[in-house]
């Protein structure tokens, strides 16, 4: 990457970090002034902003693929902001349970109130919703890659986390996210596309079946206790790359096409067609994914 491109990217990332920090501080300002614990959360959020930016810039210097760096950056930011929100909610709930002053209008000024509304699926633009899902999946794939490179020396808990990654992909990206995308593809294919664009959309739609079959294959390997075999390690590497290539294609080809062609009416129709499902790890976390969630949280704060 040239110095000019790197500098431009740095400016973009710095701008994004400034806006994110300003948004968080604006929502949390009153509460932070009142509660020391929330002040520590805000301080840690600022430290994460800086660390995430620095990590992304180091990654840019090592790779020629800015998309991969950006997806990793989005995944880190999603996790870090989510961790801060969860901590703030826990503190607020504890105070409310003890009869504290955190209620009514003050509760609504906490960042959790605005952010929860912002990420509620029915309130998000469809393409923004799908993009947010991609950022979360990129984070899961990073965990799989890390654990896959250490097969043979994993603890029992880490094996469980690896299995939870695969189960998560089967339960949400394969079963929920991809059908949502299929509705996007159907609207695109109903339009007067040029032949090349039509072929790209059709090929991408067919890839969803390939991805689901790959997930099922990994689940079978885990059920057969194949997690220490060299073949399984190769399967994980291939799976992660297959998923990442799919994300790259959608983010660079399909989503920009939809963004360019869809009218506000089409986007509203899509919004009404898509079910209000929730992510079982990053939104309404289900207990069987607790180990995965805390593994991610601890890895990010280490």
C-alpha cells in the first residue's frame, strides 16, 4: 500500500474513531459524571478506540487487502462497544435493584438506551443490518482461525468454544442471515440487470448452499471427535477462507449494487419481508453460547 493511501486510510479511521468516541461520550456523559464505575468504563472505551486504530494501521502495513483489515476493524469495534454497554447495563441494573437513583429519564440517557435502539433489527436499514452481521461473523471467523492454528494443544474449554463457533454459524448466518440476503438477491434479480451483474448475483445466491454444507461438515467432524486431526485443521482453514471470500464478494460487489439500484420503496418492502430475528451471541446472548462470548471478551481485554 502506498504512503498516500495509508495516510488517507489513517485519516478516515481517525475520523471514524472521533465520531464513535463523541457519540459514546455524548450518550454517557451525565451518567459518567455520577458514577465512578461508569467513568472507568468510559476510560477503557477510549483506550480501546486508540488500540483498535493502532492495530488496524499495523495490519494495513502488512497486507495489501484493505477489505480484510476493515472487516477485522469493524469486528473489534463491535465487540468493544458491546462489552462497554454490557458492563454499563450490569452496573445500572445493580443500582436499580438496590433502589438507586438510576431510573426514568436518567436511565434513558445511558448509552445502552440509544445503542440498543440503534441496533434493534427492525429499526435498522436492511443493508446496514446485513453489514453489521458480517462484522460479527468476521469476529467469529477470527476465533476459528486462532483455535484452528492450535489444534492438538487446545484445552477442553477451547474445543467447546470452537464447536460453539460452528454452531453459531449454523444457527444464525446459515439459518437467518443468508435467507435475509436471499430476499435482497430476489429483488435484484427482478430488476433489469446487465448480464454480468445478474450472473454475479445468481452465483452468490448459490454459494449460500455451499456454505451451509461446509458448516454441516465441520459439525460432523466435531461430533466424531476429529478436532485434533490434521485434516480437520485443513478443513477449518478452508472454511474460514470460504466464508471470508463470500463476505468480500458481497461487500465489494453485491451490496454496492443493491445500494445503487434500490429505491426507498424497495428498501421498505425488504424491511417488511425480513423477520425480526436476533443474534444469539452478540445481541440476546443464549446461555449455550456463554463460553464463546466470554472467550471473545477475554481475548479482547487481554
